């Protein structure tokens, strides 16, 4: 089995095995960052335009950080508010279906919908996979994109789910939330009692919003927290939230998800297989973003898989090139996010940075640029950055 559109471009034949029948929902924050949209534009400009133009999609121009003190910092993704928005918010029910229908129409891709992989047998020639509908698939390489609950990643690749490197999240849809941003700014709200996690509010068209929270699993266990109950409690009782949700209506149930974090590097490949996205534990430890990393790793997996097929070498040694490419692309960013996660349980630090940034336009501009400039984001790891803040020495970027 190989990976969708990218393998199609190489001319490789692939079987896409999908246990669900589309459209199907996936518990998620629904935010499509600039990285997601850029990846999609490179893969399929037509599909990217379709996503941006979808009536169910909300263009997103930035993010608002709310510190434990209650003070907020509004950070645009770009300096110029022109052209298409860099990001978007689109429910996964709709976004995934757009991608899946596109994959079904590609030549060279055989789609098996409503069928799950049950067993895996490996020999020198590749894999023999039995499926839930009684069929079998023979493949030289497996690209596992089956998410954070991947049985292949757990039982074949033997990736451990460690609570310190796993987050638990819950989300719900609400109608009638007050003061949603008209420019689709997503809200990340860092409440003192929720650190090192945060609560989010992502606006959607027609007064709808994706609302949820996430917290590291080891912290959830230590505090004995019921996240579903906590979300409802915060929205109805917390001073920063209750007035905004007093007339809001819950649509459907509050649903949970597990998020395997990239705060610990895992092996992404082995004998005849490659793990992408959540299956490879590639979720950003600080922001919880996973879609862009799934897309980026998926493209690298397709490239490496096709190179392996062309050379006839499907060993673990040949597959290791995939790990090297993924970590070269994402490693620095994820290391910075891991560092930020370790700092996220300090409410005074959030209050301090937000307070300073509201008083210092140069600092606010620097924070905005950190969304796209990894060298700037790395400054957050250095004590000197906070000394500059303290002494008011942050200068505007050229």
C-alpha cells in the first residue's frame, strides 16, 4: 500500500485501505494552518482552491492568545491583510471527505472503503494483509496513516503510548457563542487551572464554533480530571467564558481524542513500512497541530516508498531515509515546541509576555513572525529573549 496523491504523481500503483465509509467524522480542532494549505496547494492546487472556497470553511487570519490573567494578545499570521487568508477552519467531516473523494478519482489508486486491516504477515517479498471483509492484500510496502490509535504502530512497529508524551483532548460544536472573531482568528485560552493545557475556540460560519480543550495524559491522571465534564464546567462557570456561552447551544455530544505527541522522537520506519502523521506520533507538543505534519510526512513517505520500489530495496535500512527527511523538515520546529510545552505550566510567564507584547508593537510583530520563522521561534528557548523583554530591548524586525 502507498499514499494517495503523492504516489500517484510517481506513477506507483497503490491500494488505499479505509475502514470507515465516508463522509465520516473525526474528533479534531478543525483548524487548517498555513502549513496545511501550502502543502495542499503544492499537491493539488485545484483541491486547495476548493477547500478555501467551500461555504462550510471559515478563512482564518490569525490567533488570539489569552493569558491566565485574562488579558489577550491578537497575533495576525501575516503583516498584510490582503489576498486569501493563510489558514482556514473546516470540520474534518467535510475536509476529509473532500480529500477522500479526490483520492477515489485518481488513476492507479485502488480504494477499499469500509474495510479494515486485521492481520499482517511479512516475508522477503513484502506483506500479506487480511481485511475485515474477508479479503487479502499483497503489498511490498505499507504506509500506515491510520491515526493515533493505529494497531499497526502499536503491535508491529511497537510504538509505546507514554502518558508523558500523550495528550487527551475533548471537543464539541456550539451555536450562538458570543464575540467570535469576524476574521476567523482562532482563540487559544490559557487558564491557570488548565495549564500546561489550554482551551480553544475556533470560529466557523453561521455563528458555529469548535470548542475544546487538551491536557497531557500524565497530568490528567495525576489530577483525576474528567475532561468532558471540565469543558462544560469551564464554559458555564469560568469568568472569562460564561458570558460568551450563556446563550450558546451544544450541538451533539462532547467527544474525546488521544493525541500522541512528538515530544519524544519515535522510529518512523522499519522493514517494509513507514508511519505517517499521528501513527508516527508527530503531533506538535505545544499547539496540538497534527494535520500539517501528517501531510508533510505523507509526502516524504510517498517519495521514499517509490524510491524503495524502484531500487528493489524494501529493507529497514532503505526506509531509514524517510526518518531522516522527516526529522530534517520537522525536527527543529518540534524541538522548539517541546521546549515551549515544558514552559507552559508557568502562568506568570504567559501573563508577562502578553502584557509586554500589548505594550510593545515590536514584540507583537516578532511573535507574529514566529509562526513562519523558525529562527525567531528558537529565540523562545533562550533566557536572553526574556531578559530583552524585561529590559524592553526587543526591536522591530527589518
